[in-house]
């Protein structure tokens, strides 16, 4: 037997078995796989890309420099050039200098238009649910300005406000005056508590101070309406004072419902109950400064209206000055109570009523625009008009 040693053959590991050598991944691929295994693959690619970009830029710059050296060597010597006389350079405008310095303009998608105060009188149509307060708040004015600007329509009475009316809306708080053509502007200004110059200089009046002339006889055409900024005046009262209905009735003021010939009235208890089922207010509160001397109780059309105290009816019928169907009761002890905007009246002139008796139904007659409600007033011969809520029991 031949004792030649056995020839040893290289061992193949399991990874190399069955895998041709030409398909093994390259060194770069294996390194990338290892980097990816540690989460550094993407970072390495980014860094490598940036390095290659920098090298490319440096190469381009080096080539350009070499090209410039070749061009420069063919240029003539500076000593052989003929000098050109210099001209003074005028200074650029500041705006152009800013532009050349590269200050960019900001592109705005929205243009802001500055708000300018309104100077002219505009017209507003009263809507359902409006009140003097609602309209005044809508235009940033005082409620008195709404009354002062619309005397021909409202007669200084907020209860004359009705849906569909056309109202003047002044641009500022103040009064509105129609020039008659013969009066003194200085006197008119004095009545409204302002200076004549404030009327002349107000832009909405379109008066020229250079041509207006003497303020005692100014060049203002008759019929011109003037805004009086800051102007105030006394209200015209179309409301009868307490006890006037019984002692000296005035059909011109109160209307056809006034009672006459009443010499004796039933005396009440001197205490008061709520005149309707709803005890919360709707519309205008007690505001003597606006000639609103009562409160507006909310209520549905047709809700009951009760006598707040015992007494005698001294007004029962229609009222011409914004109250609509109206009842007034004299309580015989210096007090009177008023119930307005009724849809129905259940009592008649001279009738005695007890405290809590049904006297009518809630409505919205008289042109009121705030919907059905009861306008209720309390008047006293000594105290005058009072806030009814101060004399009614807690709800």
C-alpha cells in the first residue's frame, strides 16, 4: 500500500458553499451594509454627496483660473494704455440707492386700507327687532343722537320707532339742524352748546370758511341740514305729566282715548303687582334721558295684562304718540299706571278696577318694532315718573 500522504484540500465554510465567487458583494457594498446596520447609511450618502460637490466646484474654479492666466498674458502692458479722463458721478437718490443696495420689497397678499371716519349723514331702514339702543350701538353713537337726528320722525319719543322707517344716521354724536335762512349761526350754536366754528369746520357740512361771511348772517342756503358735532338740546315732551289726564285732559297730546268728566276715582292700596305674566324686560329699559319713562316687559301676543293696583280708568283707547292702544289707571292716592301697545282693551273710561283685574292683552300696536311687549309706566304726583322695577315685588 502506497504510504503517500493524503493531499489536503481547502475547507469551505457554510457561507461560501453553493455561492459562486463572482457573485460575492464588493467591499464598498459590504461597508455600506454595515453602516446601514448601525443607522449611518443615509448620513454617509449625504456627506459623500456634499464632498463630491465641493470637489467638483474646486475643479471648475481651478480650470477657470488657468484659463484666465492664459488670457491675461496676451493683454498689453498697463503703461501702453491711454488714460481716460474721469467724470464726476452724481449721487443717486436715496430711494434708488436703497434699491441698488438690495433691500427687497415685502410682497403683501392683502392690502390694508386705513379706516377713515364717516363724514356724511346716511339713511337707515328700521328692521324688526330694532330699538334706539340697537341702532345706536350698530353705528357707535349715543341713543340720544338717534333721537336728535330724527325729530320729524320720532318726535323725541323712542316708542314711535317702527319697522320700515327711514332714519338719519349722523356721522358723529350731536344734533341735526335745518337752516331756515335768517337766523344767526352764532345763536344756533349757543342753543346747542357748541362753538359756531365747530359747525363751519365740520367736513360733512361742506361749508367754506372763506365764503361763509358774517356768522350773524352767514351765506348758508335755506333748507340746508347741518350736523352739529357734540350738540345737545332739551327734549320735547309729548307725555302728559302725572294727574294731567284727570285734571286737565288734552286730546291733542293724548289722543281720542282720553276720558273726561271724571271727578272721583277709586283709591288703591298703594302697593303694586306685576302687570303681566312675564317679568323680564325686552326692548328699552327705564331711561328718562331718552324720554322713555317706563319699562318694556316681554310677552307673547295676547298675554294677559293686569291692573297693578286698584283704581279708575282715565284713559282707554288709541294714542297718537307711539303708545298704540293704551290704558291709564288713576289709583286715587297720587299714583297713576300706564299700559301701552295693547292688542285688546278690556276696560272702558270711568270703570273701577281691582288690583290684578284683567284690563287688556299684550300686543305691539303703535308702530313698535321690538315685537309684542307691554310698555308699563308708574307716575306719582310728587315724585313724577319713577322706575317701576323699584316699586314692584322681587320676581
